[in-house]
C-alpha cells in the first residue's frame, strides 16, 4: 500500500444529490491532487493543493468543490453532477508541489451519476 | 498549454520480446517526463522518470530515452513478462515549483502473451 487512502471506493448518486469524496495520506507529504480518469482519456488534473493552498484549478466546473483542511486530508464535494461526470476519481500526494516529486496515488473512487 | 500524444493505444507482444511506447509533447519548456504503470484495477505507480538534462535512463529491464530536439520520449521494456501487462501513461511537465503540473498521455494498454 502506498499510504494514500480514499473513501468511499464506490459511489452511486443521483444528479440532485450532494456527496463528498475523502482522501487521506500518511506519508508526510505537503501536496495533494485530484484527478479524473475516464475511459480512453488521459488522466485529467482537477485541483492541486500545496501546503494547504490551492495552486491549480484546471477549469473544473463549480459543481466540484475541493477542500483541504490540512496537509493530510483532501475532500472533493460534489453537487448537482451530470452523468458525464461518472469516472474514477483519483487522489494523489507528493512531497511538495514540484513536479519532479513522485506522485503517490490512492485506489480511487468509482463514481456513477444516474 | 502542454499537449502530450501517446502511441500506440494498445500493444500486444509475446513474452520475452521488447515493447516500445512513444510520446510526443508540444511545450519546448517541458523538462520532466515520468512514466506511470497502472495494473488492472489498481492505482498508477511511477516506474521511471527522466529530466531534460539526460538523454537516456535505465532501470533493469526498463529504459526511457528523450529527444529534446524532436520533442519526443519513449519507454522501452526488454524481455517482457506477463506481469508487465498494464496500462502505461507518459507525462510531461515544466518544473515550475508549485505551479508545475503533469500533463498525461492517453495511455497504452500493453498485453504480454505467455
């Protein structure tokens, strides 16, 4: 195990629901990331937090709202999602936000939006 | 912004043969190129990376080559084994400190037949 955990592992939600994804890292890292992985598409970076500060928001719709209360925890709050948002959502962490630091991924949350 | 193209999308080889996966990038300022391996149902994991001041890097059966002039880099796996079967992602980034982010290719599904 890489020390990055995600809950829940699977989530099915309706378009009017509100839910949250949780990521926790036990590696003492200072940077955390949210990625979206869809079939036949590249891993898409959504958000980056470095020392609890958001440093990147890759034009992600406002129905996705990240929260990073400390360097060990990262949340992704979801509301009024669309079926095309169904995907695997991966959390990752690295020692710092410098890109030459290896990113350690969590197992992902498989999200299905009905 | 950076754009990473990866080929082929699928690759099937016989056990013991070599496999080569190629990526091209668009941003000449990119200087860091990692490769991640994602086995079926598992999280992506870094297997090798290269920085722009080096033309080649080897680690046992895997090697990565970089041609900065042509803006392409390749992953070479020799003496392939069934456990090499996975999806491989290349990525590129400029090391911009906290602002540098990885841009991933679409992935190559490698199948090694015993």
